[in-house]
């Protein structure tokens, strides 16, 4: 009997595939999920009612003052954490736990305008009830800043940043401007979470003597501003509304040369809060 011809043994390519399904098809291994899928999904889930924190400094301040951050993304996690090491070591660990890296194109698609730090986050807005309680609590140890019908979003943000820096109790706006608009939050560098920020009508303002800034008022240098004051500022274009003027207990003027028509809103607030701080009040 002839020995089997080794060259006629079954071809390896025709041997049954142990991984094949009963119908002969070979399953394809699932692709690993994209690294940025989870944070982007969470972003879209929370974007409807959350506060946009645009940039590293906005996120840093929000975390520092206790904001509840839902999701945070960056196009360069190493660079963001290097900034934290340099500028905010107190919240570095928290930022490291929050930040998820995504491709730059993904990051840019989530924000209205990319920030130079390529960092963005979404946070829960503080409850209106909690802010109103904070504004109404007496005795106050620092004034409330009232912006009467402001128009410029960036100026409103700058005022909130100033108020937080001086330790003001809060910032209240009247009129149509939303003090939590993303442009205002960007201008405030996330410091909305360091003070109480709300929109109210003049009739809803918290209790306290109203010192309203007006060119016809008494020179501020002759006055001492109490801690429970409401410091009211009109818009740069039209000044105080008639309703706010009627609510004012004192009209106060900032020193200014006769040839100069007005100061920028944020400048006026800064000068007034500084005067308050030098006559008894001070940042914590």
C-alpha cells in the first residue's frame, strides 16, 4: 500500500476555522469606543440648562468656589494641568479628576468661540432660592451691587468679577440683560459662583439703603458707605431709570473733571467698592 502523499494533506486555508460561527461567518471584533465619546455625550446631555465655563480661569474659579461641574473638556490636558500647577495648585487635584481630553475639533464644536486655553466645562447654576436668601440675609457684611438696566454683556461680567474680588454680597441686574448669559460668565471669569448673581425688578431689591450713583449727587469722598448698602449704577448711555432713582435714599457722585462725560460702568463700580473698602469694609 502506498504511503500517504504528504502534499495531498488538507490545505490549512481550507481547514475549519474554530472562530467561525455555525453559518461559516467570522465575527468582527468590536472597535474600541472613541476616547472622547463619553464626555461629549455628557456635554450634550447637560448643555440645555447648564452654565458654560469658557476657559481655564472660569473653570478654576468655579471649582474653587464650590460649583457643581457636570463635565469638563480640554484639547490639551497636559497644558491645562500645567496651568493648574502654576496658577491654581489648590484645585489641581479636582481639575485632574474633571478634565477629559478630546480632539481640538471636538472641543471647538462645543463652544461658541474657542478659548486660548482650549478648556470648557458645564456647571449647575446655583438655585435662585439660595441666591435670594443670600441677598436678603441680614445683617450684611458687604454691599449688594445693583446694575440698573445694563446693556453691555462684557461690562456686566467685569462688574461681577470686581464684586467677587471685593467680597460683595452679590450683584443684581434689573431690565432684560441675563446676568448668567455665557458672555457675561466669560467676562466674569467664572466668579459668578463666588457671589450671588440674580436678575430682579426694582420692587424686588433686597432691603437696605440705596446709594445710587449720579452726577448730581453728593461727592462720595464725603460719605461712608455702610456694609448693608445697595450700590446702584445706571447704564452708561441713559443713567439711572426713574424707578430706581425714586427708590434711592442717597444720590452719590464720583469725582470727575467737568470736561469728562462719564466713566466706564466697571470703573465706576471699582471706584465705589474701593471707597467702601477704605472706609470700613474690606475683602475677606
